[in-house]
């Protein structure tokens, strides 16, 4: 009797952990998106000059160099 109950408990725990992992990935994407939005807001110019911003510059340069 204890073994089937333990197996069920382990399966339920694994399901909960999988759901939490998915939620974590979604939240990480949302945080990253908010970070980029915040960075975009910081480069807004009010004096008429334009500033070119290349998002994820280091990552893109790293890919081009290697």
C-alpha cells in the first residue's frame, strides 16, 4: 500500500516541479523583456538628437567574432 502511494506522491511532485520550471522560464522572459523596455526608455533623447541603439550588442558581436 505504501509503495503505490509513494509513487503517486513522486509523480505529483514531479508534475509540480515541471509546472514551476515552466513558470520560471516565462517569468525570466518577461523580466528580460522589461529590462529591454527600460533600457529603451533610458536612451530617449529630448533635445532632437538621435541615438542609435543596438540591442544585445555584446551577444551579436560575440557571434560575429567566433
